[in-house]
């Protein structure tokens, strides 16, 4: 009987050699460069517009946070293989469609969404759903760079300021501090504190929510714990802002120390921001404690058998990444965006830009000394913080008519987008009564100028009438973007290819005028409502001042509208 072979002699199957890390091919590198070039102009403009909004000035930290969340993933790209090219192809097709619409409508917001879709298509094309799931936390975190549509973020901030005003006033009542709260304006001993300023900056709701979202994604928190933490963040931000307003008012009246002035204002903001994060961390520990369950002694688990070595799947390869049709489609959009080169290459700082310096050259003589029954009485100039709700700069002309009627004509700038002045007066304590829009003819702009007028009332029998209209540095009318505006915006984009394309390189490098919205307003305030003849004369004053200021602003930019 033959002896059984020794265990040392039993043949062992040779292990399947591991696949060598794939190096990016030239096609992949070209595709990545074209993809970046197609999105870069409008995405950079989107970032510039974000920076012009105080509540989004934290967005560079979002980019850093996304990089931290993505840090462990890049080595997986070298060995990953996609079994199907369909998911990545679907994402890239949707992304290209959104970018095409964004290019022709000149919409940086939509281009940002398209860029996020393209970022999702890359891991799907390289490694399929498993690789995309590893990138998912960083990808979701980047959506903080996309403001919600229809001004929902502004409404949220406004609601936060109203809640802060109400609770701050109640605390000051309990502390025995005499004050008056008119909307979001706190008046104490002749000094006015704007709750909007007290709720802005590093301790704002969106900044704290960004920190909370980063922690939730980094810790891979359960969805219920994540939702409760976000709600807790909103609660602690309200507490933070109430404490901030209360301390500024209380310390100012009792100890005659102005906490609203720097550097103490900045120190207070950082201290309360750190306190808010500490309270959030404490809330998280409480949620972990409440959600913990005692561990049961489990029987020893049976270790699953190791699956036999299988060669890596290579059916889908790199999916759409490096495919010439996708690269050519994005290259076409890159070519179309040559019309954005002046805005991109000539990108100027939003605040204190060269354009703002030009508009600040408008002195008292920029408006006629007499307009109908109105007589000019002088000019005031105001400089505020960058991103202020009333504009960083204001040139104000004072007019007076018979019967003690006075009016203020103001040129306010710059704003990144259409500025709804009605919200500002509501937050300042006015109750808006009647509001309607009207068209003011502009022969040189190819269409009428949409303007808004509204009446308002304030406690202690104060009545006001406001007229305002807005235009960009070219003198073109600016209005809220609605569905009816999409076709005109498309026509203006296509007009570049009809008339302006030979001058694109000559104009590149000049000062960018994107996002520079100027507002002309007329305010008439007195103890009784305006009569109908007085209202007509006031509207004539507004229209004359609007035409004159718009014409001079366009001349200061160096060309006709």
C-alpha cells in the first residue's frame, strides 16, 4: 500500500498576483483637463459671488473639510475597476446637460451643481458604486457651496434675526434695561444696534451648520443622531445670538463699554462661537449616552471562509473617464465659454474694487440742483463693512420741497445680485403696506427699467414712501431671476457670438463687472401719508435722479450700456 504523501508535499495553488496599480493614461489626463476647463470660469465666478455674501464667506473651509473627508480615498483609485460604465455615463450626461444650460443662461449657480455632478461621475466611472460610496461624505459636504434657490437662505437668516430680536428684548426687560426694539433694530439711549450685524460673521447659523455637517460626516453618525445635531445647532446658534445682542446692549448701558466696536466685538464673536461648538459637542455626548445600549454576551462567531482569490473585474475599465466623445462634448462647452474670459481673467475683488472707486467720484453736483419743486440741500457719504445689507458704499443727496417735505436720493453699491430693499426696511422696523412694480422707459437699454415702489408705516405715526431700481455696471436693468428672464439671458449670451467675439482677447484682463449691482432709491418719510400730487412729484424726482445717476455710472465704466 502506497504511503500517503506528506503534508509538505501537497501541491498548493499559486496565488493570483495582485494587479499592479493603474497609472492614469494620457487620455484620462486630457479628459480631466478639459473637464476642469469647462467648469472653471463659471465656478470661479460662483465662488466670487459667494464671497460677496457675508453668510457664505466660510466656503473656503468647506473645500478644506471636503479634502479632509476625502483624504483616505485616493489610494483606492489606483486599483479600482468599474464593472459597469452605465452609472458614470448617466452622471456625466446629466452634468454636461446642466453645464450646457448654465453656459447659455450665464448661471454660475447651475454650473456649480454641474461640477458636483461631474465629480460624482469620476469615482463612478473608475470604481463604480463601491468607490463612490467611499467618496460620498466629501461629495455631500460640497453641497454647502450651493445656496438654496428662491432666496430660502435669506429667509432663514431673516427668521433667525427676528427670533433673536424677540428674545433679546425679553431678556433686556427682565434686566430692567430701558430700550426699544423696532424690527431688527435695537435702540438704547439714542444709540442704534442692528441685530443683523450682531448675527453675522463667524458665529452665523450657516457657519455653525457647516461645522456640524463636517463632524456628522466625519464620524459617520447615525441619521437620527445627525438630524438631532443639526436641530441642536440651530438652537444653540439662537442662544448664541441672543446672548451676543443682550451683552452688547447691557454692558453698553450699565458699564459704558461698547462691545460692538473692534477689537472687543471680534473677541466676543470668537468666544461665543467657541462656546457654541462646545455646547454642540456636549449635546452630541448626551445623544450618544441616550442612544447607547448594554452589550450582550454573544456566542463566538464562526469565521467565514475566505473567498477564493479572483482576478479583478475589468469589464468596465475606466468607464467614461478618458472616452473621447465625453471629452469632445466638454471641449465644445469650453470653446463656447470664451465669452466669459473678460469676467474670468479680469476678475476683480468684489469689495472696494476699481469700479466702486469710480462710482465714489459722484459728488453733490452729479444731480441737478432743482428738480421740479425739489431743491437740493447737500450730500452725505457713508462707508460700511463689506457685504453690509445696505451696501458697502452710499452716496446720498438730500432734497427738500415746500411744506417741509424732505427726501433722500441714494446710490448704494455694490451688491452681488438683485437686492430686495423691501426686506431691509422690514428688518428696520417698518411695516410694509402697499407695494407694486412699474416700468420706467430706458431708450438706450433695449427695454424698460423695472422699478418698485411701496408705502410703509412705523410706530409713533411715521409714514414712508420708497422707490427703487437697480442696474449693473453696463447700465442694464437688474431684476430677480424668474422663468420669464431665462430667454432674454439666453439671447444676451448668444449675442456674444454675433457681435462681441472678436474683442474677447482685447477685453480680457480688464476690470470684471460681474456682480456689481447698483441701486438707486428715493425715501420720503414724514408724520402724514403723501397726497396723490405729492406722490407724483416724488416719483418724478426718482425717475430724473435714476436716469442721471445711471447715465453717469455707465460713463464712469468707460462705455455706453
